[in-house]
């Protein structure tokens, strides 16, 4: 332990000389290539960082363009939906108007047919009533009326009914 506390001058000299030689050899052989490799790696990292920043900027531009396209598509979708809704409403209104027109035509046709049927039944009923009236009158009078007289009486009776109906 004494030697550790009192070092020898020769040992210190040779240790320093050996250390300096080792530093010189390392500088010539190892530090130059190591520093070169570190600087080269640093340059690559800088260029990769610049490339990444450029790619990020382009990605942001593309994202903005895509957002604009999506917004445009959404606007177009809303417009198309509004147009389809408008066309649907127009078609529904047209179909409703056509259906109402058809219903009105059917109603008018039915009313005309009912009116014709009513008129026909009224005429038949009048003839029947007139015939029964004549028959009752014949029986009351006990005499037969010839066809010409019966026809003129019926026509007068119908004419009276028509004039009463008009009033």
C-alpha cells in the first residue's frame, strides 16, 4: 500500500508517455473515422428531418385538399338530397292531382249514370202510375178509353208533372 501513496516518478513519466501515445494513435486511427461517421450520421439525420418536414407539409396539403373534397361532396350530397326531395314532392303532388281528377271523373260519371237511371225510373214510374190511374179511372167510369185518348191524356199528365216539377 505504500507504493500507492508514494508513486515513483519514472512510473508516472512512462504512464503519461504511454497515455499520450495512445491518444495520438487513437486520434490518427480511430477519432477521425469516428468523428467523420458521427458528422455523416448527423448530416443524414438533418436531411431526413428536412425530408420528414417536407413530407409532413405535403401531407397537410393533401389532408386540406381531401377535407375540401369531402366538404364539396357533402354539399353535393345535400343538394342532391334536396333535389330528390323536391322531385318526390312534385311527383307526389302530380299523382295526388291525377288521383283527384280521376276521382272527380268517376264521381261525375257516376252522378250522370245515377241521374240517367233516376230519370229512367221516374219515366217508368210515371208510366206505371199513369197506367194505373187510367185503369182506375176506367173502372170508375166503367168505360174503356181508346188508345189515342189514353195517349193524349198521358201526355197531358206528364206535361203537368213536368211543369209542377220545374216550379
